[in-house]
């Protein structure tokens, strides 16, 4: 085996698991997509991850013995050194799960674990919107909100590997409690979950909207995608909900702009597919509220790699860390 | 002149100007302290800075011609490259002031300009509470709230030199407007100014307190120091006001802990003199709300250099940047 062999990478999110064989220059050679369904428990999710690895290696007709490493990006607070998912607001039940140890036993491959948003930041930095940018922050707005910080061209992980939890900054001290235990976090106000919850709340109060129709009359079926679809059809309530979430996102970005004075902020995750509907109000808030100097300097852009950012970044992370055989 | 000559450094804050001759190993050889009185205008403040330089050089019987550089730490958003104070919530009227150019003309010395809290972060990192710590955040809680970020042993300044404005992160999206134009900033809730304002507000509403007596019956004379003095005498209202500010500070620190996963957070500035009264509730909030992994890892400590952190850090900044003659 040479260092030109593909890398195995998994992106374990709150909603979906993306598994891929990635070439050293960042090409996806085989890919598996499956829902996470975290409510079925840790073991069921790990079984799905193992099946996905089987699926992508089979697609390329490669046996596991051809690999030496596997890169896993996981949603939540990760202890990268120990390879533990210490807590994960969007993977309920994942408390101090020694994922590195579990995967090494199951696969016989050296396992590297990083936070999913950190991985996506690396992916966008090496292969996507952030190529050539040394100081950037990647924000993923999906089920939850996560982040990855690139400083001087390197992933900044903090003293124990958990840096970048920008979804869990309080922006509304009197706001609702977040899954993470903190109060009024950006995530509880602007994530996909927050948008769906707000739609359900307003519909329960009798607001008129086509969302109910799109969800086949079942309010609990309304997701961020439903809100987005309704907004694209001009539904006033859906537009207002997205505008509010985008404003919260803008406030979070203001905080990052004032603190980091970054060259670029990349917005990814499922919600980023809303495009200008999300980014335009957020940019407006930054122009109005952030310090002028950093606000004029920063570019706030959509991601380029979509759902592949996590696996591409995780693969790049391991490629830089691991010595080729 | 050798590189062992002392350095000239000024710390221009919203309340006070500290000017010093600093030895290369971080000893203060001569020092001048004067009030800033920014309400008298930019020119008056610059006159005071020039007089202070005269004062410290005279104390050591040294002429300006013996120096080649001067280091200035200033409160506000600084464009370090251009040497401009672009905006400063606590130096009203300072908008795009080309301080580097002004001082170079007045003194004939190469002038280096950085943010005051960034300078203090460097000071504490080289000579104070943060010696040997590579990843730390310094928070100054005084008239305003500022910050300095040390990453991998280096001051992180962002792409245009204005990083570290942690006092201007929104933590209460429905809170009061801040001098900086943003809403519900940490500074407008937990700074010395905020504490004094809150005391005045509650007294105007008829709350009982010894603060009025300490301020000789004049509510407008009540400062953060008055609140602190009253709290030390057990005044319930003063204690409650400080507890509230400390809680806000804790929320700000939670955000930084979740985002940076730093090894240490150093709290300095005038309010830090309140000691445990300020730090204990803030630490409690961090323990309760931040992600467990980074919360358990971080040490939240008081500063060690007091009012000298800024001049010591500014001197160190220039010492590292400037080649010795």
C-alpha cells in the first residue's frame, strides 16, 4: 500500500451518516449515505457506521486490510486525544462514548476522531470555499449548529480538542434552555431544529401557512426543509421564521467577527441550502452591528462542498497527521 | 544604544493613561499615571500622553533621542497595520484617529499601536498569570470590557489586527444598546460602567443602600468602586448588583470556553479587584453551563500585573517585532 491509497472517512451527524472513500487529492471515490436515527441508541448507530464502511469498501472491491486508518468526524464535544465523544446534544445518549476504542476493536484500523464541524472546516479550507484563506470560521447550520476554526492555516482545536462549539454561545440570556444545558444558545434559536420547532409552535397558535399542507396535515412532520419549501413558494409565515433565524445567525456571526476578525466565514449545513434567504439577513445584521473594520474585511459565503465537507476534511485531517506506510 | 535599553510604552484606556519605561525583562523603571478625561477631546488626551512621556523620561534623566520606538496600547478597535484607532466605545470622539502618524510627527519615534487588552494579554502571558500557558484569553473588565487572545504562544490579532473584542459579543439579544452600536453586548451588562449605571438606576427607584452615603449623596458620583466598597461592607443592593454582573461575565466566559477550549482565562481590569466577589459567581456559571470537557480543563484566574499589564505587554510586543539597533 502506498500513501496514494484512498482514505476511509465517516461523518456522523445528528441526522445522517456520510461514509466515503476519499482520494488523497480530495476526490470522493465511493460514498454511502444513511440516516443516523440516534433515538435507536448508540449501538444501533455504530452498527450502521460499520455497515456503511462495508458498503463503500465493497463498492470499490477493497478489503479492510488495505487500509491502516479511519477518520471519523462526529457531532458533539469530542476529546480528540482520547477518542471519546464526551457529549453530543444531537446524538442523545452519547455520553463519554469511547468511539475510537470501539471502532479500533471492530475494524482493526487506527481510528482518528474529530468534531464534525471542525472536519468540515478543514474540508472547505483544503478543497472548498476557503482554499487559500488562512483565517476562517466555518459554521454548520443543520440539526444543530457547530463550527470549525482555521487559524494561520491550521485547525484550532483548543487545549483538549473541543474548540469550535460556536453553536453553544449564549446570545439570548433569557432565551430557552439548549440541549447542551446552556441557555439561549445560537443553536436553540437558529438551527434547523429551532426553525421547525418555531413553525410548529406558530401553527399550534393558529397561524395560517401552507406548511401544514406540505407536511400532509401533520404538524410534527414539519422540518426545516418544509419551512424552506414553503418560503420558496412565498409563504409569509415561513419567510418570517427564516428571517428570524437568519437574524439570530447574524448576531452569532457578529460575535465571531468582533472576536476573531476573520477573513472569511463559511456557512454550511442543511440550512445553508436556503441560500440568500438565510445569508442576506445575516449579512445585514453584521453590517449594522459588528465593528466596522472587521465587518468590512470579512466575506460571509456559502459552503461549496455540501454534505461531503465532513468526510473530505476528516480524511485531510488524518492524511496530515498520519505518516504514510 | 543597545537592545538592553528600556522601552517607552503607553496604555491609553477609557479612564486612565499609564506611561512607563520598561526594561527588556519586564521591569517598570519609571511610571506616570494620569486620568484620560476623554470628554475633553482627542487633542487634550494626546497632549496628556506627550506630557506623560516627558515625565517618565525626565524621571530617568533620559532624552527622547535615546529611544527608537514607542509602544502604544489603546482602548478600542485598532488597525495595527495602519496605526489607526478606528473606533473606541470608551474614548468618545476617537473615530479613525491616525495615532501612529500623530505620535511619530510629535516625537520622531517609530510608533507601534495595538489594542490595550491585546497588550495586557501579552503582558500577563510573558510576565504575569499566564507564564508558560500557550492558549489563553485575557479579559479586562474595567470601564469597558476588552480581550486579548493568545494562541500557540502568540497574540492572535485576526486578519486586520482587530481581533479580541470579546466585550462586544451579544449575550442578551433583547438587551440595551451598547456604545459600539451592537445590542446586549457583554460590556453593556458587566463592565464597570454597567455596574455604576445599574446602581444609579436602582437608587433612583428608591432602593436602600449605603452607596448614596459613600457617594456623598450624589447618585451621579457612584462608580463601580463605590459599588465594590459598599459590597465589602455587606450592602445587600451592592452585593446583588455585583452578583448580576458576575453572572453576565460568567455567561461571556462560557461562550469563550465553548468556542476556544482555552487552558486559562485571566480576568483583569479595575473590576477584577473585586476578587472572589466577581470570580466565584462567574466560575459557578461556567461549571453549570459550559461543555464539561473544556469547563473542567480551563482555569479562571485573576490577573497578576494589575494596571501595568498593558504597558508591559505593549513593550513586549514591540520588543518582539522591532529589531534591536
